[in-house]
C-alpha cells in the first residue's frame, strides 16, 4: 500500500537520461527494474508509459536521425521500450467497464509503439481493447470489425504518406457504422487532416484520447465529408503519381547516374538506399497532393536534408533528386509548384 508521494519523478532529466542509457545499452532487465520500481513507488503508470517510455522513444529516433545511433541500436532500444511497456502493463489489473474498442495502425504504418501506449491507457480506463498492431490492411480491419462489433475504432497514423490509406480505412469503418477516432503525428498539427479525411473525432495525445472517449462517445454523426471523396481528394495528379511511381523512380535513377558520375560506383546497398529515397520523395509528394497541403512535402524535405547532412551527404544530392523528379512531372502544375517550393526552401 502506497502512503506517501513518490520520491522520484519521470520528469527529472537525470532519471530520463539514466533510462535512455539503459535502453541504448539494450539492458532490458535494468530498464524493466527501473520502471517497475517507479510504479512501486506510486508514480502513475500513465506517466511511466507516456513520459518516460514515449519520451525516450522520441529521443531514440532523434539519435538515429542524427546518425549518433545505428538502425540496429535504434531497433534494439525500441524492443527494450516495448518490453518495459508490457512489463508495466502486466502489473495493472482493470476490469473492462466501458465498451470495446479496436486500435490499429493504418496500412504501411510501422510506428507501432505510440499506438501501443494508447492501447494500455485505454485498458487502464476500462475499455476492452483489441490492439491489432502495426500496418493493418484496410480489408482485414473491416473483417475484424464485423467479427467483434466494437463501439469505436482508433486509427494511428504517424507518417503522412499513409494518409490516403487512412482515408480509405476511415471511410470503410464509417460505412460499417463504427465511429472513428484518429490520432498520431501523421494527421498533422492539431490532427487537422483527421477531420478533412472524415474521422468522427481526433486527439493529439493518448491522454486526450482517453478523456475524449470517456466523456462524449459516441459522437454525434459527423457530416458525410467529402460527399464524393474523389472530387476533393486524390485528384488527377495524385493518381498519376501513384500509377507512375515505379517508372518515375527507375528514370530518376538512370538519369542520376548520367548526371552524377559517382553514382556509377555505388555498391548495391548505396543504390538500394538511393532508390528508397526516391520512393520517399514520391510518397510524400503523393500524400501532399492527396490532401492538398504542400507543407507535408516541405516538412519532409527539410527533415531529409538534416538526416543526409548528419551522414555527410551534401544537400545538393537531395536537390538533384528533386529536380529529376520534377523534370518528369512538368505537365502537373501542383506537383511542380510543390517541388519548386521545396527546392527554394533548401
Ligand atoms: C522511433 C521512430 C521511428 C522508428 C519506429 C520504431 C517503432 N517500432 O515504433 C523507425 C526507425 C523504424 C522509424 C522509421 C521511419 N520513420 Co520514424 N520516427 C520515430 C520517432 C523518432 C519516434 C516515434 C515515437 O514512437 N514517438 C514516441 C510517441 C509516444 O510520441 P507521440 O507522437 O507523442 O505519440 C503520441 C501521439 O502521436 C498519440 N497517438 C499516436 N497514435 C494515436 C492514435 C490515436 C487514435 C490517437 C487519438 C492518438 C495517437 O498518442 C501517442 C502517445 O501520447 C518519430 C519522431 C518523434 N519524435 O516522435 C519519427 C517520425 C515519426 N518518423 C518519421 C519518418 C519520416 C520515418 C521514415 C519514413 C524514415 C525513413 N526515411 O525510412 C520511416 C517510416 C517507417 C514506416 N513506414 O512507418 C517522421 C514522420 C514524418 C512526418 N511527420 O513528416 C518522424 C515524425 C520524424 C521527423 N520527421 O521528425 N521511425
């Protein structure tokens, strides 16, 4: 029985640093012990999950992005964080007293931990949660809904490239008569694209989602919007870009080798990474056209420039790549204008 206030706080920078060190060292046992001792002391489980585990996960990714940690170290640290989350959740006993909720990451969305944190917070608040995990294809999600009949679907989208798939999932859930709460950074600042894509509700954080679902659920039916999605979203330019993606990348790779001779000496791994980068350019541009928000693409290019710089790749390489893509899209004014804005900003 805890009688006094906890002596430690997850907001203490030294404690956060110590936990990051354990996670970065792959010290699963040490990290679990620290988190469980905080829980024993009376630190609320929500704080451990959101602030300590979630906050550390953000730092792990930043260390990867700035090339201070390898992908392998990031993956190992993410695995430790997932394990700690499960260990803390395993200590809690709550009986379902609200409804049933399905929680899934949209198709192609591999950032699974933020949704997992939300799942645990909802369980603690008395929901029966069906957590479907990362990258759930739309048709499988709908089959699951028909089998379980939940009161709500919570959809997580952390990268805007998945917004078209998120839109398809939201539309299908609503057609099945189940209201959708959307969240995750992919839905933009203040979850602004969630509303545009027809979600019934949205929340910026897991705590906000818990409050929203506890106080006013189900929400009043949202107006059917857009009445004819194809008229507003996913216009001709988006459709062209998605259809021509393989050809666009292939041509850009060929022309890159012609204009930057060093590319001819790339090994297989470097060629693969370059192709992947062209894929990201195409995907972020497509999402930007789909939603009609150039900012999605500008954020992506600014972030990519930072990632490349910390790996000693000159920004001129990204600029060359953007020009090679733009050259192939001259008949598409929105795509061209967005690429030009990104080039100017770089
Ligand atoms: C760790 C990480 C990764 C790991 C993921 C490991 C894993 N298994 O989860 C790896 C290295 C694999 C990765 C890969 C990529 N990543 Co990444 N990643 C991150 C990072 C650093 C942390 C993500 C995280 O877990 N945060 C911790 C959580 C707890 O934070 P949070 O967002 O506050 O979470 C809350 C809310 O989002 C909300 N929430 C989440 N889901 C839901 C759902 C509902 C319904 C509700 C209501 C609320 C809600 O509740 C959460 C808890 O409060 C972020 C940047 C960041 N600082 O967050 C980038 C980030 C998400 N990644 C990004 C990118 C670009 C990528 C890649 C494309 C990189 C690449 N070039 O390959 C790939 C794409 C992979 C894919 N297809 O999904 C970008 C997204 C771009 C953008 N928004 O414009 C980000 C934002 C980095 C950036 N630009 O600064 N990534």
